[in-house]
């Protein structure tokens, strides 16, 4: 399933970790200061979009378009 990731998993998980922390922080601030409440699925979609955008700008993933990168993130839908 993730054959295209060979040798790139550290980069992927670094961006994924940062995106999760970033969006949890944004969501926390939104709930505390702006009284916003979003559903979990929307937050996961934002995380996946951020990771896709950041990977697309990484030299190791330049040959992959964002749709291909995001299309392989379906396993996150189970969390």
C-alpha cells in the first residue's frame, strides 16, 4: 500500500506529528477563545490537508501530487 514511501517514512511521520500538534493547538484555542466546536472528522481532514501540502513542498515528495498523497491516508479514517 505504501510502496512509494520507501525511505521517506521519517519525513512523513515528522510532518504528521507536527500537523497533529498544530491542529490540536488550533482547535484548543478555537474552543477556549472563540467558543468554536468542530467535529473530529473535520479536524482530521485539516490534518491530512496540511500534511499533504507540506509533503508536496518537501524535495523527497516533489514528484507526487497532493491528491496521490492524500489518497493514501485512508487509514486515518478509522481513528
